C-alpha cells in the first residue's frame, strides 16, 4: 500500500489476479465529477509558472498570483499574462475565464491536471478561485506550510468538472457571547474558502455584547460592547476594521452577513440607551447565559429611529445584499406586537436595499417573499415557503456547531442533543422538513454559538471537523455524498488542518493522518 498525502494509490490484489490500482482522492467537498489519471502528475519545478490570458481582469490575475505564492514559485511569484495568441507554455498552470461556459454557473469550474500543463476554466472568477482550492487539495498537505517552499511539490493528475448544489454555504460565528478579535475572524474566513463555503454570518449583538461601532449611537459599542459572558473585557470592531474584514472576505469569495438580533436578545443595547426601554431605565450589563428576558420597547418611535440608523450605517458599510435581524426567542412581547415589529423592520431593511433574514420565528409575520427565513428548531419556516420565500437550513439537532460531540465533550451545550460527526453529516436537506423542498432551500449554514467557547482554539474545536460536513452538504450532490467515503477523505485532511493551524477535534469516527 503506497500512501501519498493527497492521493491514495490503494494497491489491492486477490489470489487470482495481478495487483490492480485504484486511485482515490480526498477532495472535500466531493466534486460533481472527478477522474484521476494515475501516472500523470504535474510537478512543481523551477520552470513552473502561473499564467492568465492577456486580457484577463485584474481579479483573475490576483487569483493567479495568490496561487503562485502558495506554490512558492520564488521570483515567478506574480502570475504572468500571456501575449496575444501565445499558448500556455509547458510547465504552466493556466487560469482562464470562459464566459460561454454557462453551465458552470457563477461558482463552477473545470480543472485538468496533466503532466505538462494544468488548466482551470470557469465562467466567473469565483469558479477559478474554487478550482484553485481543489488544486490545493490535490497537492500534498505540505503545500500549506510556508516551510514547504523549495520542496518537491506535485499535483495529482485529474479531470474535474464541478458546480455547487446550493448557493448558500455558510457558517455563523457568535462574536457577542464571547468576542473574537478581527485577526481570528480572518482565520475563519481562510478556512471557509479552502472548503468552498461562501457565507460568514456574524452574530454581532446579543444580551451580552454589542460588537460593531455605530456612529449615530456610539454608546452601543462603547458601553454595550464592554463585557461578555463570564464578565471578561468583551470588545467591538470599529467601522474601519469591519470594512477591512469585509474586503478580506470579498477577496476570498465569502459574503459577510451581519446580524443584529432584535427585538429580543437586546440587553446590551438596552443597557446603553435608556430610551429603548419602556420604563426609560437602562438595565445593568448582562454576563450570564439565560435567553428570552430582554426586548426593545416596540411601541416607541425611538426604537424605529434606532433601527433605521443601524440599518443605514450597516448597509453603507457592508456592500453585501443581506441584513439579518435575528428575531429569535422573544418572551416579553405578545405575538401581535412581535409580528408588527418584524413587519416594520422588514420595510426599513428593504428601503435600504437589503434582503432581510431572520430566524424561523419570523415566518408567521406577513413577510415579503424576498425575505429569507433561517430554520433552526421546530419553527414554522415552512409558512414562508408557502408564500414563495427561501429558507436556509440550520437545524440545531444536526449542524449546531456549539453542541457537544458526545457526553465526554467539555465545551459546548447539549439542549439540541449530542452531535457526533456522523450525525452532522448523514442527513439530507431536501427531505429534512415537510414542505421545504430543494426549490425553497437556499442552502445550509452551521451556527457556532459561543456561550462556552472563549479563545479561537476553542471555537475551532467545536467547528472542526463538523464544519466540513456542512461544506459537503452545501456543495455536493446527494448522490455523491457517502458517509464512508467522507470519513476516509476527512482522515487525509488531518494533516492539512494541522498544517494550517486548526485545533480540530479528533473524532473517533475517523482514522486521522
Ligand atoms: C439558541 S439559535 C439561540 C441562541 C443560543 C443558542 C445556543 C437561536 C436563534 N437562538 O441565542 O446561543 O441557542 O445553542
């Protein structure tokens, strides 16, 4: 048995036959179609170079240059533009836009690795970016180490034709319960990109902390952001930092989805501004973990001025189409008060040109069909599909990344059950909920609530490897997903996750490398 890092050549023999070679790959998420061509590997050598077409947009050139850096191609670090009519030379990796490849959609790509040349083509730059991620995974994990520069790298020979199943492939980070510095959030964006996840939903406010500077309501961050669960120092992102984060995410084809939870989960805001409370008294900051006790004074005009200012500032700062209003677990309002609030806020969000998203609880309000409902528990998200609306699936019993793996897990919660790796992987979105079929499903998202996790390493421990199950649920077709095959491929990723510095849980379901 010859075991290579990115490619396994399993040599099997039976008594009657000569040894037979079956080549397997370890790509996560598994591509729509992949054929390995054993014996055709492309070696990274001093002559290797990344090339793009002469008229390629700057974005494509940037993707090429990033790849070139990853490969450690020394002086040839920038991608080279081909001269008009010049064919990609031997030893080149060619990134090419093929506008006519309509069937590849906005994110699909075709990849061909031969001994002489590599080519990736896609209709759009995002597809080239995803082709590059597949290329990374066809190389030994050593490519992820800066120290690999000068080592003999190679790419497994392959022909890949790949498109995602869903347009929404996400993760949520709760930076309210425990604050994560911007550098840590960037690390998560890097991880998402490698596994072709394209949404990072940030839960930016809750009872315990307000995490984004709002210039028209400065006390939200200054006071409301000054603590966290357990009473630590908390923190918040300035608008400059946040703009930089959005730019960082955009370069990696990750859309930031900002959430400001309301009308409940608002103690940090209520503590910062007395006028948001019906009795005009600001409560103390909160550092516990109960839910449901807070609510904005929804009958007051001031509250809608607050929402208006918030949406305006965030819409200007985050050039992505979504604004998530939370809307979960409100115990202090009547159903009628709650629904009217959601409807008024939806009008504000729409006026600012954004698509509203809310947790399942918002579905009974009379919503616009462009609004998105995020299913998480036994909610009524299906009311929204009946009006033609789209749903994101985040079932807590399957992909709440903050649930414990098993009864021995110290971090995490268990109200939605224990979620071992296989349980997170082995389910089918299109049949998961009655009346929420594939045509209504925008995609899947794994939320990571942070009541019990403080440092980046702890966030990572709960997220990995279950986030890779979410990545495959979101990208790969139902027919291509098989638990046994996933666990085998995942084992190979142990080395890669270690190389990029992820503190992952060594699930006993997997034979880790
Ligand atoms: C429920 S999920 C919540 C969060 C908690 C989480 C803990 C949702 C919309 N609300 O406020 O952090 O459970 O698992």
